[in-house]
C-alpha cells in the first residue's frame, strides 16, 4: 500500500530532523526544498544525507501515482552562519511542487482511509488526460483538476470534508494567522497559481474575486488547493465555497466553527 509507505518514510524523515540543525535539503538545480523535506533541518551532514535518500525514496513511491512528478536532484546544504539568532533560508515556491504536495497529501489520505476506488479513479482519469499534455506545468494543474472532478463525483460532501481535513493535517503545520483566508490566498499566489485577488463584503462571508487563477475559468473554480490551505490554518473548521453571479472566476467563502457543520464546495464550484 503506497499510502502506508509514504507515511512510514515521513515518520523516518521526522526522526532525523531537529529544531536547531544547520543542514537542510534542496534541489541542486532550483534551490527549492523538495517535498516531503519542507523546512526540516538536520544536525549534521551525514544525517542530512540519509534524509536525502528518504526524500528520493518518497518521491519514487509517489511517482507510481504520477509518473510526471518532477525529478529533483536532492543535495545537502548548510545554513549561513550569522553572529546572532537562527538563520533562515527563504526559497521561492514552485508551482509544480505545491500542486504535487497537495496531491500527495490527498493520495496518502485516500490510500490509508479506505477510499481506494476513488484513489484509482483519480489516477485513471489523470493518466488518460495526460496523454494529450506535454508541458510539465500544465500536467501538475491537470492532476489537481482530475482529482477535484473525480472526488466531487465519487465522495459525499462529508467524505470530502474528512479527506481534505486529513490531507491538510499531513502537511507541515501553519500557525493560525489573524486572517486565515487572506493568508491562504497569499500562499496560493506565492505558488504561482494566482496573480491577484480581491476580498469584498462582510467579514463573516466575503466574496473573493480571482485574477489570473490557473485553476479557474469563468464561473468554474477549483477550490481544492485553497480548501486545503484554509484547513491547514483552521483545522477542523467548516469551509463553505459558493458560486457568485459574476462572469469572472471567484466565489463566496465562509469559514465557521464546528457548530454550524455544513461544508460545501470543498473541491470545486461553478458549472463543470
């Protein structure tokens, strides 16, 4: 079972990591930190090298689901020395890495949570469509589109809620910000999926207009990645996306506490 294997690799990787290590993993070509290493740091070069082997193994397992997952030349790097305080390395977010990180978390959840039919259906739909697409950037978007379309048809609303909550929990935790919605939108924009956005209306149920959203066309909007980002910041909250009357990509979004319990549009909104 691939999902179980991915979980085991993540656990072993976590065992190598420490809070104050001087070494981290990066792609030799792009400088980006490959999943699942993220922001993890390691105490010495030898441990980090073992961790790099685990990252290679993780991505090889994930490639069974998505043969087009980008290859990363994982190397060990050392944080720069500074006179005081902990050094921090900031690297740009890669669109493909972001899409595959979200997809991997969902696949792990489907595999480990008994949703094997849905898991297989997503991959069948993706592989069929991928035969007509060559660009790697388009392929990562196609993976999320296939996932959103199939799971929206095969899973009930509350099954979708379970899957996305568990998937969000598999990603590196994010401190709850003052505004979870704008912080999540900023994260999607930083990944290169969104050029700009505008939030209007009442704070409890604002309307979001999207400009240059790679996963939206007209009133059709794939909400999957944004839902996962929101749930990273508000674990267990009920998230509702509803279509608007505008011709441009956008939605009305509500993030409420568990007492209301009426999730909606977690995967996509608008006309298919």
